[in-house]
C-alpha cells in the first residue's frame, strides 16, 4: 500500500481546483450524486437539497449550524430514514429506497453521532462483526465450525492490523463498554473499515472527544483517504474542517447554501450569516460587551423600583 | 409430615416431564429473549402449534406419527413467519402485546366450537400417542434409582426429552459461538449499528424467531405425548410466564441457563407444593384448604419472577455485565 | 347374629329399589296433550298402528286435550292425527307431519306432540313469526351493538388507565387487568362481608382502589424507576405482579363465580329492539359520565394539562417545573380508580370471577393500540371500536371466536398503521 | 473478568442428562436406568401392572373447578364404601387403601398431575373423574398403565365406543337415557319449538344430540342448537342467537357457568318466567345463595340416579357431616364396592384382573346388595349379581350400566330442587 506513495491529497485538490464554488457544482469524477432530496416532518421541511455531488477520493466536509438537517440528510442517503422524494446514485447505481444494510453492502458505510460501539461485545467481536460475506453468518453453516473457522482467522488477522493502527490492540478482549468515549469513536471507525467501504460517512467524528485525541482522529481520517477511500464527514466546528478537508459543503435550514474549498467557504458571507444568524452585527469587543451589561442592569433596577 | 415423600416428589419433579418440557420451552425462549432481545410473550403459541400439529395429524386424520412431527415443526415455522412479519420492526412493548395476542388466537382457535371436529374443542384430542409409546425401549414395569422411580412410559418420555434438551443445548452452543450468534448478540444491543455494517437485521431476527419457535414446538410435542392428550387451556399465558421465570432463574443468554433454571424451578416449586399439601393433610397448617395450595404456588412464581428481576436479573449462571435486559 | 342383620338390610334395600321406581311396573303407552296457543283442543282422533301397519288402538283428546293409547310392547309405532276431527280454526302447524313414527322404550310411556296453530283449514297455518325472521336479524344486530357499546365502555375505562400510565412512565402494564378485578373484589368484600349496599360500597371501593394504585406507584413502581430498571424488566415484573395478584384473589375468593348481593339476575326491560336490565343502563350511564369527567379534567384542569404534558414528554415537563413524580402517582391513582370502577361495573352487569380482569386485558390493549398508544382520547375511541367489533362480529363468526376477531384486528392495525388512529408516527420508534 | 472457559461449556453440554439427575438429588448415584433397558418394546396390549396384593383405590374427583359441587357427595360415597369393605375384612385379606386427588376441570392441568401421582403410588382402580371432559384427557394414560378407569358420573355417549382396552367402566348411565327422558319431558310440557344451549365438550355435545333426537322423535322441533365456550367472559352473543329463534323451551346443558347464563337469559327476555327452561345433572344444584328468591321457580331438570334411601344418606352423613347434596353418591359407592368384589373374584388386585371380573360380578348368578353379603357368596365360590343403590348395575360389554333410573326434579321459590318422579329404562331401549 505505502510503496507508491501517491499523494492522494494533491490529486484530489487538483481535481477540485477547476470546480466552481457554488452549490450543486458538478465534480469531475463524482462517487455520489444527489438530486432534489426532500424530507418533511409534519409541516416542517427538514431537508431540501436540489443537487450535490461528492468527488471520489476527496475528504469532503458537510458543515452547518445545529439543526441544519445534516444528520437527517445523512440518514436519507444511508437508508436509515425514508425520504419523501428525491434520487441519489452511488457509483452510478440508484440508491433511493434501498434498505440500510444494502447501502452498507454497496460500500457506503456510516458511523453515528452517538457512537454505537456495542458495549456488551468485546472489542475483537465488534471488529469481526464488521467483516462482510462471512460464511459463518449463515445459520446452517454456523453449525459446522470448520466451514467458517478459516475465514474467521483471516478476519481476526485483519482486525488485529486495524486495531494496531488505531492503538486499540491492548483492549482486544475487553468489553467495548469499558472503553473511553474517544476510544469508542476509534473502534467505530475501525469497525467501519472492516466492511471495506469505498465511501466512509462519519457523523461528527470529533464530537465529545478530548482535544489530545482530535489530532490522532484527524490523522486516521487522512489515512482513510490514503487508502483510496472517499470520506464525507459532518462537523460543525469550522476550524477542525479547515486543515483536513479538500472540499466543504455548507447546509442551513435543510438546503445546501454554499460549496467550495475550505478557505473560500470561511470567507463567504452567506456561510457566516448562516452560522451566526442573519441579523448579527460584528462580533462584540469586550468594551462593547461591558457597556451592554451595564445597560441591562440599569433597566433591571428601574423595573424593581417600579414594582416596589 | 412425610418428609421423604416431599423430597422424592421434588427430585422427581426436578428431572421429570415438567422440567424437560419447560426446559425446552425456555431454551427456545432464550434464543428469542436471551440472545436476540425479542420480547416474545407468545411462546405458549409455539408449544400449542407443535402439540396440535402432531395430535391433529394422528388423531383426527389418522396419518402416521412421524408425519405428525413434521407437520408440527412446519406449523411452528409458519407460525413464526406469520408472527414475525408484522412484529419484528416494532418496539419491544408492541412485540410483547402482539405475541401474547397471537398465542391467545391459537388457543382460542384450537378450543373453538366451530373447529371441534378437527381440534376436539375444549376437551382437546386424545389417542395419538400409541405409536410414540410403541417405540418405548423400556419393558413395562417401574425403574427406580433409590427411592426415585418412574414407570416405563415416563422413562421413555424423559429419555427422549433429555436427549432433545442435550441436542438443543449443543446446537445453541455451536450456533451462538459462531458469527451467526455474534450478529444476534449485536442485534440485541443495537439494531442500527448492525444495519450500518451491512447485515439484514430483519432476516436474522426472523431466523432467531423460527429457531426458538421450533425448539418450542419440540416442547409442545413432549407436552402432548407425556399426557397422551392435548387440551387447549394448557397453552395459556401462564405457560409462557412460567417459561420466562425458568429462563431468568437459570440465566438468560447462557446455553445451560434454561436447563438449570427448569430443574431448580420445578424442584423448588414441587418441594413447596407437596410440603404444603402434606402440612395441610396432617393438620400442621390448618388455615388453608388443600385446593388453595395450587393458588399459593402460582403466587410464589409471580413473586419469584418479580424478585429475580429486581435483585438478580442475570439469574444463576448469567453475568451481570452481559445481561442487558433492555433490549431495544 | 351379624349374618341375620346383613340379610335383613339386603331385603330392605331390595324393597326400597322396587318402591323407588313406581314407573317400573307401568306398561308401555303413547300419550300426549294437544294445545293451540296454550288452549287444550279436545275431540281430536289419534290412531296408532304398529310398524307394519296393524292397528293398535285409537283415542280422542279429552277436555284437557290429553289422549293416551296403551301399546303391547316396546318398539316403533306410527301415530296419526285425523285432521278432519280438528275443530274449526285450528290446523296442524306442519302439514307434512300428520303421521309421526315414534319409538317406545321398554317400561316407559312416550309423549307425542302434534304442533297445532290457528288458521283456516285450507290456507294452512298462518306463520306468525316467518315475517319476523328479517326483523329478528335487525333486533339481534341492535342488541349486539348495545352489548358492544356496554363492553366498549368497560374496556375504555381500563384502557384509559393503561394509556396514561404508558404515556407518563413508558410502562405497558400487564397487571392492569388485575386492577379491575381487585376493584371489583374490594367492592365484593364491602358488599358481602361488611354488608354495605352496593351503591355505598362502589364509591368506597373506588377510593380504596385509587389508594392501591397510588401505593403501587409510590412504593413499588416509582422506586423501581429510580433504580433505573429497564422498561423490558419492568414489563416482565408487571407480569409477575399480575400473576401474584390474580392468584391471591383465587386464594382469597376461590375460583367460582360469585355475585354481589344486590342487582343480581334482574328482569330484562325492552327499549325498542334492545333487551337490557336497569343495572346495565345505570352502569353505562356511570361509565359515560366518568369518561366525560376524566376527558374534561384532562383537557381543562391544570392537573390534566400537566398530566398530558408529562405523558407527551416527561423530560420537557420536568424541566418546565412540573413535579413529574407527583403527576405519575396521581395518574396511577386515577388509573386504578377508573379500572376499579370498570371492574365493579363488569361484576354487576355480569358476575365476579378472579380472572375477569385478565380476560379483557388483551381487549384493553387492542383498544389502546387501535386508538394510538399514549393518547388518552385515542384509547377511548379505540376501546369503543373494539367493543362494538367484538360483539357484532358474532353475527358472522361463532360467538366464542369473537375475541379472536378483535386480536386479529390488533395485529392488522400494527401491520398497517402502528401508530393507531390518533397516535403520532414517531411514537412507535 | 472471568469468562467460563469454552471447554467447560462443552463438558457441561455432554453432562446435561446427568446434571439433571444430580441437580437436586444431592449425591444420587447417576446410573441412568437406560442400561437395564430390555430389548422387546411393549406390545400394545395393556401392560400387566403386577398387583401388589393391596387393592388401592384412587379417587380422582373434583375439589376445584366447574364441578366442585359434585365433589363432596362422590368422595363421601367412595369413603363410605371403603369403610364398609374394610369393616367386612377388606379385600384379599388386606384393608383397602384409598387416595384422594383433585380432578379439577378441563381448564387446568390438575387431573393429569393427579393421575401421575396415583399411578406412582401403584393405584389399581381410579374412581373418577366426574366430568366426561376431564376423563377423556386422562383415559389413555390410565388404561395404558393397565389400571381400571371407573367413573361414577361420566355420561357422555362417547365412552361406550372409546378404545379403552376393556378397562373403562361407569356406574352412571350414558346420556342416551338422560337425553331421552329430558326430550320426552320437554315434549310432554307441550313446547313445540325447542332451543338447546350446551357447553362445548364431550358431555355437552353428547347430551345435546340425545335431547335433540328425543324431542324431534316426539314431534317437537329443535329450532336452534348452539354450543358455547364454557370459559367465555360473557354469553350475550350466545343468548342473542337463541332469542332470534324465539323458542318456547330451552334445554341448558351447563356446569357452573349457569350462574352467568341465567341472568343473561332473564336480561334478554328468555327468563324462566317467559320460557320453559330445563337443567341437567351438570347444573342441577342448590342455587339458593346465587340468585334472589324465585328466580329459578318452575325450572325442571333431570339427574341420573334412583332415590338414595334415607339410611344410605344417614351413613353418608356419618362419613361427611357437612353434606347437603347427594348427586352421584350412590354411583361412587357402587363403583367402589364393585371394584372390591371384582378383585376378590379375580383373587388379584391388578387392574386388568379386576376389569376381567367386573362384568361377571355385576350380573348373572345370585343377587346380593352389599359388600359383606356378596363377599360371603363369593367365598362359597358362587357367581354373584350385585345390585347397587344406583340401580341394578348390569354392565354391557362396553362397561356401561345397561339400565338405570333418571330422576326428574323441579325448582321451588327458594331456588332449591326437589324430586317429582323417577323413570327407569334400558339404555339400549
């Protein structure tokens, strides 16, 4: 794998360089193409995306304020929630209406905002669970250990490699429940890799992780791209996004409002508006903040005198 | 107070037909509830389907015994499929309500007047166990190990029963050790996680329901054959909840949990029952009549179920950490 | 000496047997009484011939319409009514049955009946009730609809409690049926042992049942919830509670059907096509009143709003200042009280038995699920629909399969529309 | 973090059988009996359970369930017989051993467990069960164990033709007789349109068919015959079906659920005051505590059995002072006496031996009416013909009494029944 160290990052940036930074911009080699996906809960429209594409081999960030519909959009694409309407294709194959486990089998594997490491299984069992096409998972073949044991051993070796890389090898036989928050996120990511995905969809991988671990997580995300996988991850912390993502898609109120490389997105007025709310004024300097505080206290005192 | 009679009766119950039948029913339930977290309150339905499968085939239609067994098993698989399709996507409490309703439907249909020619109505069916007892390897007479003894017919039922229990335990052990078992345990904890790894959760839950249901049907066969008669009201909800008490007492999600649970449960239950009956007959306890002993027994089972779940949900063999009785 | 005594008692015993069966000595005979709408018909000739046609004897009905023809031995005989001798205006109800072949058994007389009806000789018997069969069908439908409403109301009272307890605590209480039975038997104790009239015993019993519900939550379910016992364990615990209570009642009151002191087998009164008893009407009146009262309380009173808030979203309600534990205890008390009332109503309209609550538990679940778990009004509507369906379905399916119909509907609803009629989609999770 | 080593589990699985044997036994040596299993499978002929010299009578009679009211007189009948037998020197020189067990009803599983208990205490003759339904569920188990199944009260015609390996006997007549007498009574009372409402089991269906045959044979017409589920919560649908046919008479073939059906009949305008209602042996009981005065006035009913002589009633009271009901006491008494006599005649207490002599002891030879007298004749090597208190008791080849007496009773204002007359007849007719 590491012999020909093709610089995947450079390759991705080169491919995306020519892409205009506006919503729905077509990509040279899209792995995922989405057309007007809509999802409504009662009267509220949670997601309404006309068109968006994800470049193969890139690390694309899907950002937006809380409640922008990022996770709901994620759930639509991965079959965990049924969209009201809309079509999307993965590697050209139509995926709308496909059940969650079929989506994963096609190579679109996701993780969850609240990590779903299976605490009552050991770390190794969690990893083995991720492997695909296990002969031992058929009820009748399961009865004869010799039918699936060789494949199980291969899976175990692959799992150990990944655990080594994710520095979880020591915890191999412990219950996943005994891992820390960060370690669980690592386990969930490692387990997703066991599936052998083409597109890894991480739902807020950095949420609730202590800063020391964030760097190693970012390193692992980069490793994914090194191994030829495409990464689409949801994040609402802009600084985190800046240094690892090749492309950024911004969502607000359920729609894609901007797309482009991280730097252009950071400067884009619409994105800042979306994040800080439309009617904001420039960020408060400390002096202004104190002045507002005094004013509020004065008002309060007046009110109390009135009442008394 | 004849204490030896009490202990003999308790030991006989511990290894007797009741223990075997409830052991098998609990093993089936262990697959559903213990390993996959399916809150199946309709295990009595699987026993009824098995028992009536063999009884109707042999007694009403006069077909051979082994065909009856095949029909019983096929009926259990069909019942699992019919039960699974509407329910396996639902939350635990909906699943509980629907499975208890399904088992009641089976009971009400087989006891119905309209179908009494096929199912025998409230009296149930008789005269279907001759072939079974024809294969009895024991010559007539009673077989004793010390004071504990069974007649040849019961010996035959027990031998067949305990062999079935051993086979069921072996199959469960092998299958739960395999990747198939691993997926089941994962489903018990979080279905979405398993779905995100490309496993068809619905099909695994259905397989578990069928596998547990077939073992339940085996228990149903023994239930009917040991009595040489089937009665619809034996397959009431009490049967399912006795099986739950047995399973949780022994230890859910453990291969031998249900077996040990059945033995200890019936040993204790009959110990208390015979003890009270002896005490009442010998005027040691005077404030209750012998008929009320039965109701006290049921009360103790209810109380036992409550205390087990509060203070020792993992039962005898279980491991506290592994038991998450909060299947989704 | 002992031998003699034994011999003597043997003789006495034989004598008794002979005496005991006077009919023994009487010879075999055929006899009967001829009546038309209760009035004896006399002067009608009845002739009897043996199986192969030999005449055996004749008789004419006397003033009381009675006739008798002795026969030589047991066997089969042909009995013919001579229609010519029928008085004007009375005719054989069934034209083709002027001659009956009747079997006479050894040592017994045999009664024979010629059904007579009024009507002119030529036209044949006017069938008073043939026209009635169509209207009888509709009276039956009306009767069943009424019974359905009465059953539906009882289920609604029970289902209301289940729905509110589920809403506020997420617990599907499998012991709710027993709350009905406990309420009914509390009233039974007050009514029989304490001797209070049912009208006094009922409110008292409802209050005690409310206390029982409050106590259950305060000392059992509440602490369990605080120990973070999972919902599944709570459900199985509720089964243990159900079994314990049910067999405690069997232990205390035995398995037989026992009635209250008052209002037992009342005479039916006729309300158009419907036959019912005053007590059923009163019971339904009380049930409707209570349901309306609870409905109003839920919508308008502060307590009601708080209950609905807690049942909608306990966490949100707690954060907005509602003392959730207090609300849950009140819900349990009210649920138990209403269930107890349902039990008493069921006990008066029918009879008390230790299993009466459990027998309608599944119907209550069907009502709640049909109406939408967690919405009190849904449970109301669902229960009435289930009650009506159960009774009216007996026109097409055999009566004892009526519960099967309701349970099948329950499963179908979950297949098609799991959130029920009024429930919201995400509730089923 | 200890985990049970996988190897341990494999060992456990292999030892599942022995684990079971030692779980409670506390150190019992685990020689499984399989080793001593001889090769030849038992033939289908009844296993010749070798007699142990002591005649053990197992009483399988109702202490709980629908027929609990029939328990006391039947137990008293058996106890009185055993007392008299042992006073006269017992059987084969040893006193007779009596074991009492509860037969419950078809809703519970008690009968089967009681039979297990009896078989394990090597009972030779099982006296019971009272309800035909319960007997049907245990007949295979008893007859296959080579034990005599002797019922004092089963009246379902099914037992006449049931493949019982010659081991089933009864002292109560088949309902062919009771059905005929009841049908004749209904025709005699002049009701031409008759409804039959019967519980759905071998007893209910059997008697209903016989009553229908007898009514239509005598010229009446059965307009509706419907079986109901005995454990139903309410009977409104069944009664509505009856009302639609608007009968003049209703034959109610039921057990304890009569306390639910009568109020429903009254409610729907079919009460005893509007329609002639007839009871049978299953529900002919003292309802003074169940219904207000006058509810059942005028209702007639049939009950197999001749008038039990007063001295017999005094002796029964000697055994059970609290007795108020006498149904089937003579039959239980006769069954026990006959079993003892057959054992004496066969010189062995083994079930099959007793069965082989039962028919012979009941007819042909010198008449005798009590155990002591018959025993004396047997000792002299004579063939005896025992005539009991329930009737001449002449067994047909199928083990049924060929003739018997049926009593006709009527309810007074106190809801108590008293005898009108007795009719005897041959079952075969």
